[in-house]
């Protein structure tokens, strides 16, 4: 049987800034359709890894293949086309405040000079914000803003979704909702997801594997046990506080 080309393959990738190695000899293959967590302390190289996967940063040494091609060898235009197949979601949502929810979601299409209102309507419905289409970001909760950002990232149907601390600004319940949405995204669209986070619970909830970075080095890749997905029966805030505080 033919093996599917991995979404991304890093071979001995080092990214150096002066004497700092933001990534140090990293080998990592990201398989199609997986959800992989990337965890590590501040400065471990997580953002640098996302930059490599988004084809905006290039290794100082080593080789990267995204969708089977080396972004470094592509023309500017071909690299832009490759990057259109990659979606990005951020901790701070990065929505345009003077655009409505609908306009924010339509933005990537507009940048590609496409006008496909049905796609936007489908995504509004998918993230459960049809009733909020004409609101502005300031009129939304944090969780709703992240839903808009996810809809915007998905509107061009990227094969790879890069998530940079997408739940770090959200409370526990909203975090669980956003993680469910990301898991649904993989199920419904087959999207490969890279989840950078410092929240181990989030990795346990939806990831298949977790890559552990330490000072730029990939220390280990752990398979997430199915038991890590188990949710507590009582998901109220009080029950969560009791669990964390041992009270
Ligand atoms: N443009 C740059 N110039 C110089 N040093 C950089 C640059 N980008 C990253 N670094 C250094 O590379 C290392 C890894 O940084 P990176 O931002 O990838 O870590 P991180 O794990 O994402 O951290 P955080 O969780 O704080 O965002 C750090 O020591 C950082 O200071």
C-alpha cells in the first residue's frame, strides 16, 4: 500500500539566532489527520517550530518538507500558495475589530480575490455563530472570538491547522468547548492539527501524540493514552475548583 505523504517532515532541523539554538537538531514527522501537541517551557522553541511549519521561517541547517516540498526551494508565489493550505489560530484571536464576524471569516477568501458567501455561511453555522454574523469582535466573549478565528482559519479548508496557545486566554469550560471544536474539525474536515500549548490537560483531551521540547531539542514524543481523554462527570466550575484545590 502507498504511504500518504506526511503533512510535514523535519530532518535534523536547527534554527540558530546567534549562539541561541531555537531548534536544535529536530527530527519530526507530522502524519496526515493527526492532532499533535507541542509542549515545553517558555523559550523551548514552540513558536519557532510553528514558524517552520507555516513556511515563514527556514532552518539554518537541516531540511523541511511541507506537503512533500521544501518551502525554501519554492518561488515567492508558490510558497504563498503552499501557505494558503495552512491555517493559523492564535491565543489573542487576531480578529479585525472594525469588521463584523462575517467579514472576519470572509477575509482569507477576500485576500485570494474569492467571493463565496455560502462558504462563509457554512462556517458561521459550523462554529455556532450564525446569530452573531453581524456583530463586531468587541461584542463577543473570548470563546466566541476564538470560534470566529477558527472559522476564519477553516474557510479556505486548509489541510494543516496550526494553533498557538488557542485556549490560554479562556476559562476552563470555554477551553473544553474550543478543544471539542478542534477535535470535530479533524473528524469533519480531516484537518491535521498542531496544538502548541502549555496546558497538559488540553493535550490529553484531544491530541494523539505530544512532542516535548526543551531548549530547542525534541526530548520525546509521547503517545497520549485514551484514559487522558476522560472528562470528569461534573464539569461545573465549582467541581473543577474542588478538583484542583483538592477541597
Ligand atoms: N527572532 C529571534 N531573534 C533572536 N532570538 C530568537 C528569535 N526568535 C526566537 N529566539 C530565541 O529562540 C528561543 C526559542 O524561542 P521561541 O519563541 O520559539 O520559544 P517558545 O517556546 O515559543 O516560547 P514562549 O512559550 O515564551 O512563546 C528563545 O531563546 C528565543 O529567545
